[in-house]
C-alpha cells in the first residue's frame, strides 16, 4: 500500500515539474535515456523509477529529492481553482492550527448560509 501512495505522490510531482519546465514525457525520456513507456508509467503512478533516474530528474528540474517524493501544498492544481482561491488556500497553510480551524469553520458557515438562500 505504501508503494502505491508513493507512486501517486511521485506521479503528481513529476507531472507538476514537467508542466513547470514546459517539457513533454518524450522530452524527459530522451534526456534520461529511457523509453517513453517508463516515463508514462511514472507519470501515471504505475511504476517507481530507480533512484539513479530520480537523481537525474532532480538535475534536470533543478530540484531536491523531497520536491519529487513528498506531497506539497502546491499540489493543489492551480488550473482547477480561481487564483484568489488558490492564494487563500496557500495563505491558510501559514496559519496556526487554531486559526486554520476557525477559517475552515467560517468557510463551512458561509457555504451553509449560501445553500439556505438559494
């Protein structure tokens, strides 16, 4: 089960860096000297790359291992939310646990209030 979770996180982070660097899976495959099927499998959480390939990806993307292997708050897809929602969610990550709970409670309150008026 742990391997599947790791593959899912790695796939999400890899897709993030491909997009950030304006690279295709084919571009990455060529730079790593692997087949496109390998990159496809990594991008879709099907398989785990060997560590030497992760090292090479870090060099290509100018990032750390943790940037590819750990879930980040940035994993919210910016394209799925209006910029102000993404910015608010990002800011919320900086709040204390108590203030996060207060903010979430307020969001729920506003949501429920909105449901009653429509």
